C-alpha cells in the first residue's frame, strides 16, 4: 500500500499498512531502506530480520570474536538510531 493512496470519496491519505496488512514487498523494502519503517510493528520486524541475518552470517563465516562484538555493536547502534528517528518523526501520534 502506498501512503499517497486516497480513500474513495475523501481527501484524507490512507494510513500506512501495519505488519499484518503489509505485503511481502513492503516488508522487504522496509528492510532495505536506511530510514525507519512506517509503523512500529514493521520496524520490529526489520529488527528481528536483521538480528537473524547477522546471526546466520556469523554462524556461517565464524569470524573472530572481536569482529563479532564490533559488528554487533555497530548494527545495534544503527538500529537504535533508526528506532529513535522513527519515534521522533514517523510514529509520533
């Protein structure tokens, strides 16, 4: 769903689809974008997918423990910034 789509007969924009109503494409695009997802539930989905992918990469590559810690801290900081931006701009009600 696109946030610019209109309800029939009104001038109000349609709200962004939540996690349950979002298509697979919408969820995939949320994972690919740099900024936060349109809704909190979709951002939580992005956090979970990111954690699973990071764990999978670490399990396959088996890098040094220092690298695992450094990469995990960087990814956690990035996801934290995404969450803060979402709280302050996109999800403020």
